[in-house]
C-alpha cells in the first residue's frame, strides 16, 4: 500500500507516464520528487508548476528513507538505481505504483497499439466534466482528485506493462504489431491483450472492425463500437466538415442523441464512441456527455496545431504506419485546399526496418515528404537501415531533412506541415518555426 508519510522519489520523472503519475500522487497528498536528464522536455513545466523538485541524475540524490519509483527504462546499472539497491530501499515500478492507486476508484484503462493517448485524454475530459475524475494520460498529464468516482488511465502493452492492472472497464482501440524489439509476432501481442481482457472486471469495449479484438474471449460484458449494424454502439448520419464531425449514436438501435466533436479523422469518431459507451454504461446523462465532447481540444502532441499565416504546423506523436495514415487523413479533411507536407522522424531502427514499405506507401500520399535521421533508443543505437534508404523507397517528392538543411522546408507555401514522430522531432519543428 502507498503511504502518505513516505517520500516517493521518481527515477526518470520527466518521462511521459512518470510525469503524469508524479502529478497524480502529488495532487493526492503524497510527497513526491525525482530526477531526470537536464535537457528541457515538454513534461517538466507542469512538474515545476506543481512545486515538485526535479534534480539532475546523481547517485548522491538517493538517501535512506526514500521509496523509489523507477521508470521502466532504467536498469540496475543506473547510478541512482545502483545506490538505491546498496541502501536496500524499496523500489517500485511505474505499473506497480499505479496499480496500488486504482482499487479505490471505478477504473477505466485504455489500451491499443494506436489511439490510446487520444482516447484516454478524451475519456478523462468527458467523464471529468460530469463527475470528479482522476486521470493519467500518456502525454505527461495527470491529475488526482481524492474523492473521484473515476480513474482513467492509459494502459501500455509494451513489455506487458498493462497486465499490472485489474480495471473495472477496459477500452481496446485495436491490436496491431508494434514493439518488434519485445513482441515476437502479432500472436504474441494478441495473447497479451487476451490476458488484459481476462483481468478486466466489469466491461470490455472494443472497436468492432478489429478482427483480433472480435476474437477475444471474455466472461464479462463485451461491447463493440463502430459503424456497422452489428456494433453495440454505432455512429450513423455522420457529417464531416472543416470544423470536425457530427453524428448520431445508437445503442442496440435506440438513439442516445446527436454528438459533435471538434476533432478530425474517422479514428476520433471511434474514440468518441468508446467514451460514450463507458459513460452510458455508468449511467451518465448523454446531454452532459455531448456538451463535454464538443468542448474537447485534444491532447499534447496529438494533432497539435499552430498557424503561421499561409502555413499551418501540426505536431503529432504518430510513429507507426496506422497512426501516420490517420494523422495525414485528418490533415486532408481539415485543410483540403492546402498542400500536405509530411515531415517524419523514424523511431528506432527495428521499427523502421519492420515497417519500411508501409512508411513509404503512406508518405507517398502526402504532396511532399521529408524524412529526418532515425531516432535510436537506449536499446539500439544503430541498425542496417537509414533515412536515405527510406527516401529511396518513397521516391518522387521526398528528401532527407536535417538541421543543416532545415531551410528547405520554407519552400513550401500555402501548406500544412505535419511533423510526425515519437523521438526528438520537435527540435526540427522548432528550428523550422524560427525560420517562419
């Protein structure tokens, strides 16, 4: 059990999940501090604003009496972890710490290869606008409210971290092959999701068009959402425009009302259906739900938009083919009369090699495509694929972009510039915006 009189020290506190969890625990009255790299990250501002101490990594930070919350990326040879082991301190993982918070609330986990951050953020916003709701989103945001009815959290399948949880509800947006450095194949991924379904206690919500989700077995209620007549929660009479989308929702043929979202792309209609489904099963007023849906503006690094006269810059976390396709389709919907330019940073060598052909196919749908050098990871700093090789596959209207030639981007006028990646692509984006 977590203790209010303990001092929780987060190793890797600026990680997106860790930052959100630190904020949640701080809000709930726990004593929180931590450490990370000195380089500025977008997650650190909320931590500092909350008064949470953030130190540079150093073994001297670790003292007797601390309870360590260790980020998933840090091994026993890390100086702070090593020092904690020497002092025989209690060391908890991120998933195990979150798992101890959840039982006192109606917990709602959101899992999926793609869309989990967007859906978690939307769920937290809608439920939190109707009833007190704590939440932990994978964009570094989190909030803890002691008397919450709900706790909404992002459930990451990587290394089966989401199996630390036994939620009341689980939303599964899709099952797809990703993280080739861990999962053996798609069957291995599916097996992990099956176990997560087995651990869900009250209701499972799945996208009705995903065959692997359809084949999951469960003893609890399983609801599908989508556009087909066979879906439990179904969107009909859809109208899309440059402001978003409007649609009616049917539950087993009965109307729940008409809903409006200021979001783009069909995936956001699906995400909204999942949120509406959970809210409906929990007895929330659908008029209240509709009012909260229309006011939602999105999560950090998910189709985040900045206007510069004749250029629109979009910042998006997309780094898998499915996510990239959805992001570019959304940009086409919102900006049909502008040139669509994709700037993509491949994330890890193993993923780039695994999906090279799909990356190339999707990037060819843009009017112009740029590829930055590959962003490696602590697990793999080199590989037998390069950005130049990916550009060769894309072909016409594509080139490698680096900081040295970032000015090439300014040749694009009346354009929507979509920066996509999960690494440090924002350094390219910032350099380009300075030129604007």
